[in-house]
């Protein structure tokens, strides 16, 4: 069974880099530019993992997390919150809203892989 990952980031460059990392780890990868687009994709087909940018246009990442976790099967995805700043209060808000882990940008295959391995998602 092929695992799926949704990469949510307003930057096409970040999405492209993340897509390459997840595809190397044998994930079928989808992309979303906004929180609304991400939630729509989750309603259509809930992914196994989500890489969620810390800053999104029009809808905050914390709101995306809260809405996601309230969806049917919304507890399923392993969510990695991805931020540019090592801001403990921002990271704590994301974790309390439903993120499972976090990584700092710039991320690499090793940092993403370590988070997935800790969740039991074999890479």
C-alpha cells in the first residue's frame, strides 16, 4: 500500500523540495498552497502524513490543525509543523492544536525522516 503525504506551504519552491524528499521515502505526494486547499484535499482523501507550513495565507496553521483534527478520520495523519523560527510559544501552540512534531526550515531528508521514523512510519 502506497503511503500519502500532503505538503502545505505557500512557497512552490518549498513544496517542490518537500515533494522530492517524500517521494524518495516512497510517499505519494500531494501539494496545497493554502489551508483551505489542504483541508479540501483531506476531506477528499485523508493522507497518512502532512507537512504543514507555520505561516499560511488567509487561514492560520493553528486553525488548519483544529479543523483537520475535527474532521472524520482527522486524527489519522501524522502532522509535522514546519516553521522558520525556533519560537517555543509558536511551536507549543501548534503542538497543542494537533501537530505531532515540528521541524525548522530549512529541513532536509534526515530531519523529516527522523520525525516519520519516531512515529512508526517506516522510511
